[in-house]
C-alpha cells in the first residue's frame, strides 16, 4: 500500500506542470476472470520539456506511446505510476495495460452471484482508485471529459456517467458500448457498472424543462425485493428541493441509482450513476430506522451532484465540504420535503453522537483537516468530516439565517460550476449574502478541534424565581478553544391539564449567542425555575450538555414523559456522554435506558439507544457486575419485546437486541424456541434474516454447530446467506473456530472484503473473552505486514476489526503501547487506526472504575 501513496506536494507540482483535456478509454471485460485489457488515450497540455507521471495500478503495462514515441514499459512503469519524460506543449499519451479485477470493493470490483453464477461488476474510485481501471492523472483538480468504450457479454447491461448507448455486436456473444463523452468531471466520480443487472425506469422534468431519465438497478436475484417506487419518490422530492434551494438545475443528463454487491460504504456519488450497498434492498423486514437511513442516503448522494460533482474540492483538505454539505442538506431536505419530518431527531441521535465520539479521540482533527497525502484522506472519512461538519453547518445556518445561507450557496454554484474550489470560495459568498464577517467563525469552528461542553449556572430565591442564569462553556485542556455558538435554552414542566397532562412540555424558549466561558441570560431572570432546563434546545449548537441537579432528577423520573422526541433525545445523549466520560456509573445508564426505551417512538433513537446499551454492558459496567447486569438486561429486553405492539418496529428491535444479548440457559432456550417456532411473539415473523440472527445467537452460546449453519445456508444460498454464515461460523466459541477465522482472514486473505468483514464480526462475538487472549500477540505481530501487503480497505478492516478491544485491561494497553513505540512515524495512517482503537480501552477502564 505505501507504494500507492500520492502527496499533496506531488499533486500541486503536477497541476503546475500539466492540464488534462480528455480521456478515451477502451475496456474489454470478456477476456478473463482475473484481468481485463485497458487502453487509455489522454490528451493534455504541459510545460514544454518538463516531466511528470500518470497513475496506473496494473497487472502489466504492455505499451506506452507518448507523442508518437514508444517508451519501454520496463523502464517507465512500476505497477503504480508511469513516468512521462520530456513533455511537449501539446501531448497525446496512449497506455495499453492489463488491469486487475478486484474483490476488495476498490477499483473495478467483480462478484459472482451464488444464486445463478452470473458475474456483476461495479467501480468504486473514491479516493484514488480510478487508476485501477485506466491510466489517469488521479487527483480531483484534474477535471476532464471521459469517453468509454466497453466490450462485454451481449446479455449484460452497461452503465456509466453518460446515457447508455445502443450496443454494437462485437463477435460471438459480445457487444461493445460506445458512450458519449462525459461532461467535465474529476476521475473519482466516473463510473462503470456492468452485468446482467435488471432495472426499473422512470423520468422527471428538471427545473429547466429537460426530461431526466431515471433508473433503479439491482441484481436479478434481488429484483423481487427492490422497492423502486419508494426510491423514485424520494428522488423526485430531492430534485424538487435541491433545484429550488441551489438555484441551479440538475447538471447531468440522467440519474441512475444502482444497488451493488459487497460494497464497502453506504453509497458513492458517481455523476449520474450512484452506487448503493445492497443492504438497502430489503429482502426481510427491517427497522424503520433502516428505511429512514436509506432515504437520507438517497438524498445525500443526490446533493453531491451539485456539491462535489458540479463543484469539486481542489484537494482532499476540503473533503469535509463535500460530505458535511451533503449530510446537512440531506437531513434538511428530509425534514422539509419528505415524510421524515423528525429527521433532525435522527440526526441528533445518530450523526451527532458519532461526531462527539470521534471528536474526543486522541486523533481528533479540525474539520478542515491538513491532508498531506492519500493515506491521510483515507482515514479521514470519519465522524468529523461527515457529522461534525454537518452539525457545524447547521450551526452556521442558525447563525446567519437559512435564506441568507442558501443565497450564498446559489452564488457559489453560479460562479464555480464545473470547476474546483477551496473553502474561501464558499465563505466569501456566504459573507456577501449574510453581511456577516465569518473569519473568526471559520478560524474557531473549522480550524480547531474538540467539542465544548455547556453547563447551566442557576440561582433562584425562596419562591422559586430565577435570580441569575448563565451558560458556562468549557473545553478540554488539549483543545482549549471556546467557540461562538447559536443556541437555545428551553424550560420544561409537567403539564397538569388538557391533552398533554402528565407530559413534559416546553413552556419557554430563548435563543441567543453563546460565547466565552460564561454567557449571562438576563431574559430568564425573574421567571419561575422549571422542572427541567435544557441547554441547546432544538439542537442548534454543536456542544455536549450537562443538566443541573434539579433537571437531572426530573429527567431520571420523567424521561419517558417528554411530549417531543428531540428534547428526550438530547437528555438521553447527555446521560450517555456522562457514562462514556466516566462521570456517572454505567449501571445507572443501563437502568435509565431499560426504564424508558419502551416509550420512545423514533426508530433511529431506539436503534442508537440499544447500541449504546450494548456498549455499556460489554465495556463500561465494572467487571464484577458485568454478567449479572447483562443477563438482567437481556431478560428486560425480552419483556420489552413481549410487551411491544404486535408486529411493531419496537418489537423487532427489542427481539434482535435480546438475541444479541442472550447468554443464560433460559435465554438461549427462548432463542431456540423462537427459531424452531415452538414459541412466538404476536405478529413477529421469523423471516430469513431474523432466522440468521437467532441462529448466530445460538452458535455464540454453544447451542448450535457448524452443521446447523450449513443447513441454514442450504436454505439461503445467496450472498446475504453466505455473509451471515461467515459471521455465524466465526462465532463458534472454540479455539479451533477462532484459529480458522484468523488463518483465513489474516494469514491467507482468501476472501472478498465483505466476507472478511462478516468473519471478523463473528470472531469478536464471544461470551468468554479468554478465547481471544492468544490473539493479542498474534495481532501486533501481523499488522505491519497486513498494512504493507493489502489494499487500504482490506487492511483497515483487519486492523480495526481484530484489535483486542474486548480485552479491557492494562495488559492490552501495554501491548498496544509497545507496538506504537516501535512503529515510528513512517505510517501515520496505521498509527492513527491503532491509537483510536487504544482509546476505546482507555475509556472503558475509566468507565468501569466509575461503575465499580
């Protein structure tokens, strides 16, 4: 992997040397299962007499011709770059090579469907992997037009950024698709998806009157489960919202959305040809949270067509602008133009909790990160780049006003369409539209790291009237910046009459600027002190909050009584922060969740609370109390499932959480009976995916064997089934099973990345952590080699997934520190992955001490 790196300095130098005009790329996908011929002709200008290089990650370079002169591939190519000496003012370069099909979800990924043995391909190029399909100047500021000519089996469909042309016969069983040149774009958003995909078609009318063809694609074996009309509905709602807000019509000629196998991320914003992971095709009943997540993802990728594709960052320093903007706009669009009117509650629960977690790691960084090379950016697809950035944009919108913000965005698109930009290009338009000087805001919010904490300081007289109210802002010592915030303070009391009787309802709200260590709020002086004071009401600011003692007592007694979901979510998040930070006992948090989660109505909030509950049980409860607390919690989850409304989302979530937690004999008996059908929950269907979850719980509890897994796979010999079987097999609680997983994943690397990821999930699913103790030494002995020899996606999956985080002990920290001491500074991205994993053990030890 280190040989594939590209530094920012190299990219700057190359842009100073040359400018690309266009590419003509010819691919033949019919020759082999391992490689494919790739011929690239690229025209570019340069400084006469200068030298540079083009990126080409290949199995073999067969021919290089520069300006009519044939260069020796053995001299100019090293498998990752091709050197280009003595350039002319106008250049034509042709590279003929054999490129590799990948199974890591990078480059051109090849998958064979176990259902019908059909081959499916798709490209994934962000950050630096278009060079795995064709020779290219791989950096975002080298925008160009791309013309693709693709030969493939005649029964395939071939999709790219341009509209799919009618194929031409190219010999027995083959056809060639000659695509029109693309519009001007960066190479990382070019795309090729090929195979016997099936599709549903529709269209819409753009704001400029054009008819935009729409397509939704999936593998043949999944089409019966594809809800294309829902995808089209969300797409139309997104088009309507974004074209109006951005003042710019959709920029590309068509819009295809393709669900592809073994995808590493949620989706990818290829211009006009967006790819999504197949988990978004629901073959079994899924939670409402998953359906909402798909909706947000669809809107996120559509927002990228403007912010990221039409206007693109110059270098990866501004990756956050792409992702944060799309994250913010997708939630705004969902809340204002779809049925997901409570999208900001989901955002607060999921995205913001991710951001706060990431921002408290030792590796935290400013939103505008210093990206020195490709390895830097690969590890920067994180909670700061996405969720903190989006939170801060929401803060900015609250500060300058939504209309003013969108006016600045419209001016930005109007000025910079089809080009590359940097952060100041956007900020100057926002300043002009809002009339605000944003230089201090930019410095404090985008160029510094860390999260602030708000605490209330309240004094009141004997009659309960407030005599003094201040908001205290603090920061950690390592990141001491105190920032300006736009925030609201909400007063909540229990209603005593009417339809809201017994509910915690907001009785007063004030919105203000918070800055410095203490901000007085004179508007609240003289008011009666309420039962609960909520700082950052409506979740406008990016800050952790703490409750005063009176409010905390109210929250513990009446969390379930909040009328609205967002304030309840903010109070729950405060309790979670305190448990994670070792300020309050983890068992108190466990009790709080189990006592109140039945009253939660938002599916995403339930999902997040259950995840946090599992983390508290496994990592934060003191060791001497862990098993007793976990068994009691599993019993409580089963009761919650039994008491939930028949067939409800909550019933499904509680059942899955119970199965994940089941470890006592009685609990495993119940799981076995649910799977066998001898016990049932009203209207709960034990469908294919739920069967796998129940079986895996039995495997982890030593109640089922490999034979049971094989039998289930025979019932469900699909890709989903194979991934579920990989997790289940790796969950077998024996040294032999763990050794087999380790051998296949770490030593042999014989599986596709998706299978590897599933196996790693099962490897760590143990009730007896002594099964993992032999792998601490093996882990630290192996990971240098893994980092050096595997692609980034494969290596990072292994390094983060197999870190011994379940072994919460000083010895785990000692082994980690010994490895880091010998690592040096040669591989900062590897160091960051290890340091982040180490922090989880440090935090767990602190939380356990608080719970003891």
